[in-house]
C-alpha cells in the first residue's frame, strides 16, 4: 500500500448559508482554521454543504477504512480466500492516494 500524500486532517466543514444557489460551505484544515481563518489550509471553491461535510470527513474515513482493511486482511488469511469488500477497500484507498 502506498503512502498517503494528501493534507492530513482533521478538516472541518464551515457553513456559509444559502446565497441564492443553495446551501454552500468551505473546507478548512482544523488546526489552521482555529488559529487563523485566513491562513493557508483553506480549500478554495464553493461546495454544496453535504459535499463540504463529506470532504471534511475524508481523513477520518480514510483512516477508518485502513483499520477495517487490516481486519479484513487478517480474516482473509484465516479463511484462505479473498473478500470482495477487502478488494473494494483496497481500490478506494488507492483512489484516495491517487494511484487508481
């Protein structure tokens, strides 16, 4: 498995309200947002609020999926065959790292 090179979390979704085009939000790296909201660590662009929440959860989801995959791989070795869900997890993690 390759190394993740994306900006580490935690990230936070920041709600900006409805500006005529639907609910919008931004995504910030939490430590930088808490320290200075105008510092780097800000993802430029407008996101729909549900998308901003999903993006903000991405680092935690990535780490959780890595943990689940570790469990599934141990289970695979005990069972002696490959689990489809483990293959899906490997593919998703590779995609997140830009390898797919």
